[in-house]
C-alpha cells in the first residue's frame, strides 16, 4: 500500500506580471516553519513544502537557512533544549518551491544518500513556460558545466572538459492563456539542470531571467515546483509518495488541476 501525504497550502508568493526594465533589490521574506509546512514526518524523516526564496543551507547571504529553521521546529516541537539532528540529503534552488526531504537520524541520512546516489528516489517537477515545447514530449541529454563564480550552468550537446552528464524526461500536460505546463522527471540531479535544459529546448521557465526568460519576478521566484517525491522508506521498507501543494499566489493554482 502506498502512503500518500498532502499538506495544507501555504501563504501567497505573488508572481510579478509586469515588465521589469530595472533591477529591483527585494529582500526575501523569512518565514518560520509551522505544522502547515510539513508534508511528512516520522522518527526518521521529515519533508517540508519549501517556499520559493528559502535557501536550503546557509550561504554567503547570511539569510537563515531552511535546515536551520527545520531544526528549530523539531527542537521546539519535541522539547529538545540541546537542538535536533538534521541531515540535508538534496537541495532545491532558492527560487524554486516544493517538496524537500531531510533525515532526522544518521541511519536514515546514510541510507537516503545511498538511494539518491543509486537513483532510487523518483522526483516529479512542474514548470510553466511561454513557448510550446517541440516536440511536446521527449528525453533531453546534455553535458553541464557550472560557473561557481557567476552561479550559472551552461549546457553542451556533447561531453566537454569538466562537464557532468544530465538527463531528464519531459512532456507537455496542459495550456492556459498562452502558458504551457510541462511535467519533468529528472533522471540525474545536477545544479540548475531543469532550468538550463528547458531553456536549451527553447522553453525558459517563467520568471527565470538567468536562463533566458525576458524578465524576472518581483518576488524572485521562478515557475518551477517540485511536486512529488516517491521512494521506499529506508527503515520501514514501505512505499512513500509525498505531494507538495503549489504556492497560493494567484498563478500556480490555475495549473494544479492539470497535475498528476
């Protein structure tokens, strides 16, 4: 029997629809983790519906990281004055929303890391674009090179020095008022992989001006959502399916009925 977990929708993350000719320096809003953000939790794992704008681990911005906020949530919920163990097993880019999984024990961390490495964790994303993909379904393979100074990844159609192979499957699942919803199943997990591969297809993600969309969003989010995570529980040996509701921002809700 597959265990399916949903969480309540969280607060607004409004998509800017105006053309932005000038740079707007807007600080991300910091939100504490509450019960409504939790998609799944047991003694070994905890999954959170990440807001666009949260960083998974601390970086040079100095902003509070999601893993620190989840540690604080666990410590307060279970009265752990000395803090809680939390292991980061995968990441989502800062402007991306959706399901992200953490390990609450070292045993779970070790096993989940091995499952990610062995491609036993099945992820499904949804992206909104303005260009209809051609073809409407397919498999993309590129070799990616990341520039860490500029935090930008470049896609090549052949192997080059320092590149990593990236592969995903995609299909068009719906259209609404000139926007197209694409379902993406990444086979590999490279930095900025979905963003740069869809851009190379001619379908930059709405709001992702780093990879070819003509303007960014006011909230610095992009229309890429990590919808589902499926795996066999590393301790209980049970199938788990975790589903993340889309942001309530007046934009994403229009597409949720098209999603699996």
